[in-house]
C-alpha cells in the first residue's frame, strides 16, 4: 500500500514552534513534506507573489523554506514542483500562533493556504492555537491539545476520506487549555468579530512619521445560528475545539432577488 503524503505549511515562518509541532504530530501518518515562508507572513491573506521570482531553499530532507514567499505561494509552488506527478493526500496549514475565527479568516495566511489547497483539489485543514493574550501561556501550555486534535482529524481524513465537497476546507481553532480541560469538539459557524481601528503613530530619528497597525481585542457580536450551532468564538469560550466548514463561494445568495429588483 502506497504511503500517504501530507503537505504542511504555515504563515508564521519556517522556524515557528507551531509548524514543528504540527510536523511532529503528523510524522507517523505518512510522508510529511514541509514548505513554509522564510519569514512571518501573518495576515497576508490569499496573496500570490507576482512581481518577483521565488526560490526553494532546502533546510533538510522534505523540509523547504520559500524565500520571501506567502503561504499561498508555498502551496501553489509545492504542488507545481514537489507534487507535480503525485498530489498530496492532505494539506494542513498551521499550527498558527493565535486564533483565526470569524472574519479574521479573510486576513489569515493560515486559512489562505488551505483555500489554495482546496482550489487545487487537495483536502485541506487550517489549524490555529487560540491565545488568551499575546500567547504568554504557550511556553507552559505548548501545543499539546492542538497536536492531538490535528493528528486525530488528519487520521480520519487519510483513512476515511475528506468530509466536505470540493472548494471547502476545515478551519480548526483550539482553545488555550490542556487536553484534560477540553470540553470536546464542536462543529461551529464563523462568528462576527468586533473590529477597532488601532494604529499607533511614531516619529523616527529623522523626523518622519510612521505607523504600526495594532491587533484588535478578541471581541465578537453574539449571533445565534438557526440550527443552534455555537459560533467559533462561543465554542472557544466554553473550551471546545471549534471546527468550522468554510466555503470559497462568497456569493450572498439570499440577496440575489433583492439585488435584481434594485438593479
């Protein structure tokens, strides 16, 4: 029986602890190939690099960094170069340092890598470790629950197939608790973030003004689902792992008739 092949990437860079935790978690499930950005590419979204050439740099066997590439670049070029004749059985992006819930999915390079995977017909999962504040708990908490979760989900996919149709991926957020404190797994819908507009202005030594874009607090609007499902935010609050099915078709079908009349 042919050994399963798993492509993993992230948006925190090739040296990120979460990436190495993910590699370790999946190492016995098949041949794991890593292609990750050279530097952190958080909030890069679903962006491709079109204005300069990119280069694979081999760190060790089955481990590459893509020189200044985005997570989407990593997936796109890995499928073109490393998997041209034999596509991977699964793509996993993560383990991200910090959550990717609600509308943050549209900013997320972690989620974007999974988007690119399903665009190319590869079953894909994005996995993120939610933090309480600035991820200060991670040195003691580690990625234990995230590793256990993603290994179990990946094993189910490799043994029984992917549960979603084409152009849909799983977005997984893991609460900042130890495995024994986890309430279980909840299938959720994407919540609705409350966004601020935090940007700090500074003056450099030459008197020029520059800005740092701040990070919003993890606040959200309560938004009950007709089916009674928790949002990803609510699930995390209650110490559940939140598993959200995400589709790439962003058409607002409920508005089509209204828009036709308006036009």
